[in-house]
């Protein structure tokens, strides 16, 4: 019976290295407890695939007989292996709150009335941020869609706060005035920070459901935003067709990449001042209509 399971694993369409690791997972589980569902296992990337392994085990008979099921399970397994957050990153929301506790507001040499005005403005900003997070943060079980729920659990288990895209839009969309095209059905994002406050950079992982038309809307919105930045920095315009580079990954997903680098600043206030930049990497799982996009941005003056 174990041989039949292993043969079935070989038929699944996935990356060769992942197939080898999945096979090892099932071999170990079948050898130790053939009548029990697979326990949670960890792959080399740190992704948890116990649920996927159990699903493969329980569905093996159907898998071997129905090609469509084999494809669906393969898509389910590979969906975990996109958009890892860099090592050493810290949740953006957590870092913001930590920074609030450690900040120093320079009011020692100002008049009392000015000091009170500054403190009131800072307090108002803090309260606005608290209200925003209170209304926009969600838990993974907020998403009933199986694919979104899977991703939401993945990032939540890594310690990142989930922010709902639709709730966020009640305050301000990601790209503000440049979000002129419909670009999602439902989804969330997480934020992170890498490095110190001076030379580090911020990042987002955006995960959302999108039809092909909505995906195109997101690509156009991002292009509109970068076109504005280029104009503000006196850079030449780039055509939409030349902005995104499209390839296909080993799982057959569409991958889009784009980047922008501003000019070096003419005046520097701090040694760490540098040109602003933004990098985008987007993967589209057309079978499940799921987009996962990383946005990394940094630089600036002061």
C-alpha cells in the first residue's frame, strides 16, 4: 500500500525539490503511523505543509483516478511557497508602536504654549493610528475563502499583523489617488521593516483574490503611481508595456516584476540619505485567482 502512495506522489506536478521533500514527509508518516493523519511537518523554507500532506494522504485514491484533483492538490501545495519575508524583518505595526515608546520629542527649549501644541498634535496622531489599527486589523479566520485563509494563517503564524484591504480602503487605499482601477475582490496585507531606522527599508506583502481583469487593474494602478514619482523627480516617462517584466515560475504561475530608483539627492541632511526606491514582485496563481505581491521601498532625505 505504501508503494501506491509513493507512486501517486510522483504523479503530482510540482517542483522537483518539493516533490522529494513531500515524498519524505509521507514516507515518514506512513512508516510511523499508517492509520493516522500526517502531523505538522516543516519544509526547508519554514513553510508548514502538514495539512497539505494529510490532504494528499486522504485523497490518494481519488488523486490517482481523477487528473483534475491531482492538479488542484498540486496548486494547494505550491501556494505556500511564495513571497517569503526577509530574515531579520520585524512586523511594521509592532515596530511603529515600539518606536512610539522610545521616541524623544524635542520640546525642552520652546515656550510652554508651543510645547503643549506639539504634544497635543503628537497625541492626536497616535490616537488616529490606534483607531486605524483597531478597525483594520483582522485575524486569519476573518477570511472564509480557503486560499486567503491559508495565506492569512501562514503570515499570522509568523507573527505578522493582518490588515484587511477593504477596511483599509475606508481610510486610504495603498496608492491613494492612483487606485483608479478595480483591482481586488478580497484580501489583506502585512507590513514589515528591515534594518535600522536610518538605513533600513519597509515592505509589504499583499495577498488578494483577483480576476485577470482585476490583476490588470493592480498593475495599472502601480504604474500610475510610479509614473507620478518619475515626473516629480524629473525622470523620463516609461511606457506601461515597458514597466512590468513578465515571466513564468516553475509551477506555471505568472510572475511580474518592476522597480523604480529615484535620482541621488542633491542635498543630504544625514549620512544615510539616499535615493528613494521601490521594488515589486508579484505572483499570480490563475487557477485559484490569488495574487501575492511584495513591495519594498526605502530611501529619502532626513
